[in-house]
C-alpha cells in the first residue's frame, strides 16, 4: 500500500519485493521497510483528568504535604475533596524511615486538611519522609546521570556536544499562536504558494530531457558490487525517508541483496520510471524565525545512495562548468571561509592602494523553494548537465511532498518549483538556476568581482573615484535584481549580510555548561574543548586574527580543562602536556594555512599589487605602538603574528629571523609554514636545518630526558623557568637515589640558557651531585621558587 496511489507501477512492486527479501535475509519478516506508506489520522491527545494518579516524583509529593501542613488554617474556610484524593497516594510514596505508623500519620493528615494543627511527631515524620525522598531522588538522579555520561563518552560523543550547543538552538517558528489542529493546514497553504504546488500529480516535463537521459544511461557502465559496498562503508548514519530504509540498514545487507538492488538501479536508469519510494519525500521543518521555517528534505535512502554512486558524472561536469561561470566558488577544495578571506584580502589591497571599494552582499529570499523546474530542465540541456542525474532529480522534486512539523504531518502536495535541501544533486543544480542572472551581470563589466556560494552572492566594485565606484555599484544592483526577478527569484531586503556575532561570548557560555557536565576523563574534556568551545569561540578568526587579550582567555580556558590552570604558567602547562596542543599553535597554524591557500590561488597578474600592499601594511603596523589596533584583515593579522614571533617580514618573499634569511616561495607547490610548540618573542629556537627547501621552520622541538625520582625522602627538585617555558629540570639527589626517564619537549632560548653538561659527569653547579648520565642539563638557569620535596 502507498499513500494516495491509485496504480502501483511494476518497478514499485519490484522494489517492495526486494525490500521484503532483503529484510528477510536479516531476520525481519514483519513490518519490513519499503512495504507500505500510509498516513494515519488520529484524534488530538486529551489532557489527563486531575483526579488521576500524581505523575510527579515522591519528593514533589512530600513537598506539597509539607506546604499544606504549614498553611493548615487555609483549609478551615475552603474545604476541598481534591487534597483528600491527592492524599490517598501517600501509601505509594511511604517509606519505613520513622517511628510513626502509616495509619496514624494518615489519620492526622486528614485532620490537617480540615484545619487542625498537626503535632510535633507528625511534622517530624513528614519531614523525615521528605528528606528521605529527596535523598533517594538525588541518588537515582546521580546514578542516571553517570550512566548517561558513560554512554555519551563513547564513539563521537554526540550527546555531550549537543549538551553544549542545545541552549543555543533556535526554537522560534511560525504558527505557534494558532491552535494545534490548524497548523498542518496553515503550513501547507504557506509552502504551497512558494512551491506552486497542487494536490494532484504534475504533468511530465519536456520529453527532450528524458530522451537524452535514456541515451546517457545507455552509455554508462553498470554499477558494480564493489562500488556500492565501498560507498556504503563511507556513509554516515542519517535519517531515512518515507520508504523506511536507512544507511545503517544498508550496511548489514548481504552481497546477494546488494546485487539485486543494483539490478533495480539499472532498470530505473534504462526505463526512466521511478518507484513510489523515490517519489515520496518527507519535508521536515526546522525552527528558523517567526516568519518562516527551514525545510529539510528526507528523500528516499535508496535514491540518495544511487545519487552518490553516480555523483562522479556531476563532478566531471562541474570541472568544466566553472570555466563558464568563474564566479562559482562552491566547488571541491573550497570552503566558505576561503571565499571570505579572499574577499577581505582584496579589500585590504584596495585600502593599501587607496582605492574605493564597495561590496554588495545579496541573499536570495527562499532561493531553493523558488527555483522553477522548467528553468532547471532548460539550463541542464543548455550546459550539458548529466541528463540522467538531472532527469531523475527533477522527477523526485516533482513527486509527493509531506510536510512534517511538531510531529504532525500535513496533507501531501506536488510542487512545480523548489529544490530539495537533502538531495545530493541540489547544490549543483542550484548553479544552473543562477547562471542566467549572474552571466548577464558578468557580461556587463560593471562589477570587478562576482562571488557566488549557492544562494549567497557578493558583487565587488572598485575604483579610484568614490562617486563613479558607487554609481557602478548601484547599476550592478539594479541589473542583478531585474535579472533575478525574470527567473522568479527575489532578493531578501531584510537580511543582506550574515555576521558572526559574539563568538567569544558563545564560547564562554559553552565553557560554563561544560563545567556543569563534570566529565571525568581528561582526553574527553579536551575533545569537548577543541570541538565545542574552541571551535565556536575561534570560528572565523582568520579574518581579523585573535589579539593577545582574547587569546589569553582561550588558552586559560584550555588550561582549566587540563586541570592545571593554577600552576601560574600556561607555557609550562602545555610543555608538560605535549599530547594537548597549545591553542596558540592551533591559531597560528590555521591562520597561516588559510592565508597561504589564498596566496597560492592568487592571479599572477595581480602578484605585484600583493607585494606592494604587503610592504606598505608592514610599515604601517611597525610604526604603530600597538600593531593589533591597526589590524584590518587577514594579511595584517598574519603580519602582527610575525611581529610577535620577532620575524622581520618587511619583504613579502624574504623573511629574516635571528640573523638568518628565509625565502618564502608562496607559489611553489607543497610550500608549508611549520610552527612548533615554542613560539613567541621570548623564545629563540633555531630553525630546523633539515627542513625542506620549499618551506622553513620557525621553531623546533628538541627532545631531552627528565629525571623522575622515586619515593625518596631526601630527593628534592626545582623547575628552572624563564618567561614561562620549561627549560630544564635540575635534580638534587640524596644517597641511594634511583631515576627513570621521561621524554618531553625542551625549548632552548637565546636569553642566557645553554647546555653545559655532557655524558657521564656531574652538574658543575650542583652542590650535592646530580644524576646526569647521558642527560643534557641547563645549569645556569635561574630557579624561581624554593625546591620542593618529591
């Protein structure tokens, strides 16, 4: 059975039979996935009667009894039968923890409800029941939490990450002020207008696309068993569609079931007829704001699996399409951050060259829902989009849609427009929908740069004269707006730019929630910090860098997770915990990696402008007493970091540090900037001479041995620190001392510290002797604090 289908096609029956056999091979014989899809209409849930059993906990029951005993006089004038019915549940929550029998307590409790004052024994017995219930509840709650915590720390720790981010989730959605029974129909009315939907199936699109798709399918080699097995192994667990199948279920199917599924895929490609399982899509609505929700399509899992198997066709098309559409940046190997950094770098260059630059950030209102299927079919034929992929995707888009929100399903509809967020082909098809509008703007030569990432478009205009630049920007805006309206798309005036707001405040809030979680394992706490707190607080830091003041909080928060923040030196902490990377190193590595990636793709014709702007920006920062106050982009932030490292980078391609020069060949493939654990103006680690010629190492990590003393009464040790880093561990021993060796990173310094101890000798500065056999030791270091007993 399939909802609303008067005629079941042969391919639908074949797929249902395959579902039955595949489920039977795994031991499932009843209610197997893919057998039926029927919407059930049920009455609204009625509230429970007030006289029924109290659903709260025992401590809530006794809290109410204690409150009544303190206000017994109120029952003299207002007798009620409801408290008596509630009091009848006392037998359920009674515990043998006092000297007062239950019958005697119950009789006096009825007198209290009539306005009589309870005696001291009754009050004591009630309080004892209350304390016992609270203690038992806290014990059970603690046990339940520990059980949840132990299960949440397994695998990817998704429950713990959700606990950090759940309070930030959006909960606003429209129609909340409407009765529950009206909301499914109000949603259907709202989205039907956007989708141009109707209650009955839509006619088929142009037959030319279907014919070309059949020819394309005949040229493709059949999918192999090894291909589908390899693809299934890479699939992550996602929500399934209306057919009931999921990726997790595909992973346990035997080879015979997968081979039968491949035959069904081949038949669908050759005939062009899709099963009802593929033509039924669940549209789940996520909260967004009070005006509109965010639709996410739960397509059939088998359709998504087939689409991923044939996605190589789309990848090959995309490699050739970007030459026609140079504004497209949503391609493999690129991220939204790369696009943003490139735009900010262009603005920096314009500022250094004293040019006027205007950037228009354009967001298209309900873009995915407004794309016409007829427009997509025409553009797919015009630009040689893989016909089989386009034809199959459009048939899925024009199938039945069921809106799900608040756990309620709306009646089905068939949309004549709208892509489905959740379909693997939707991002590539979206490029076809924007091509006519953006190509007309590109041909007009009004804009100097156009960038498109799905529905987010930016238009850059640059010039020496501000008025002419503004005039060109206005012309570009009107031209693009008119072109979009011709294709049925509209600009969003309410939201023109998305700004990351209060990132540090969000990170601080997550840090507070993490402390309340009380995760016992150090490694799990560090994973939560890196993936939840640090990733949120430092997101997008490559745009402006992170100043030392803000970086101080990030490192301090990391030290708190390692439970060593009271040592007084963060550098010492991260030296001793070599397993956990210093956030400073992470920030530097991510920043230089992003900047180097943008430089690598910088046009050769504009390379001279980049060199000139680099030198002028460096001079401006160097002349300022506070360089970070002058940072206005990713390039200036990189230079501020280099100044902190005491690296002279006045020249773009030649840096000097500690009297040595290093060539920065940004355009050379494989060029890397390596940053080690000891960074900062107080450290002077020599560059590694064995570094590859295509890169250089700003600082290194020398391995040394530290003596760890056993349980000795006379053993004392002191940590020699200079400006916070760990430089040596000078051990003063007594008679009979034994030692074991531990490896940690040693940061040498040019500020007076040097290694003077050789092998098989005594430390020359040691008064009582040191075990220095084959152990390098720094003897002329200043010791801060008194040596403490081991």
